[in-house]
């Protein structure tokens, strides 16, 4: 289906119908609009793939932390089981943003850059808190900060922005 989108040119939106024999705005018009708004064609740049993978790793790490907190709240003996359970559910819910953004980056969706950038910016205070925690948390904080800097660099790179269909306004 993307081969037809590649024929339409770099704009991606054309006024021609994709399926001959179907008139105007019948029941399947929404499907044609969905393929026309798909990301640019061609191979995905390695920088964009790396940003998607690193963002997904952050999401999986958040989800794992949330599951750990939830299980600890249910089966362990934390100071406040209710607080541990609520915290675990909150962290699991927060893990959805980087996971959805990573999928969007992988599929070259233009909208996915914003949520991924927000995730990286939010990671800096978390990394700082981990670094100030001392012990093994220092390594986790430094690792998180390095990943956040790397993803930010990958996402603002012109190759990645062009692959997502983001062009500078003239």
C-alpha cells in the first residue's frame, strides 16, 4: 500500500482517489485517508531506529519498575502498601507514553517526536534524583541521563526530522 503513497510524491496528500470504482466519500474513505497520512516512504534511518529502540527501553524499564512496585505493595511489607500499589500503577501508566512514542517513531509517525522529546526532558530530573540517591542509584542515574541525551540528539538530527516528515518552514 505504501508503494501507492510513494507515487503521490513527497507531499503525501493528493486529490485523487486510491481505489478506482469507489465513488466519493463512501464507507471506505477513512481507510484511504489513513494511508495518505502515513509516514514518508523509503528506508528508516538508523538514527530514527536507534531513538525508537532507546525510547522503548525506557518505557519497558518504567513498566518493569511499576510492576515491581505493585508486586511489592501486594505481597511484600512496604511501609505503606496502599502507597506502593498506587505508585506502581502510576509508574505503569507513565510507561505508556514512551512505549507509544517508540512505536510511533518506529513507524515514522510525525506526532511521535513530541512525546519522545517530552519523555527525555522529564528523564533529567529523575536522573538527578537517582544520582543524588547514592550507591547503585548513581549508575542508574548516569545511565538514564546518557540515554536521554542520546535520544534528544538523535531526534533533533535533520536526518530523523526529515524521515518523520518534519521540514523547516521557509
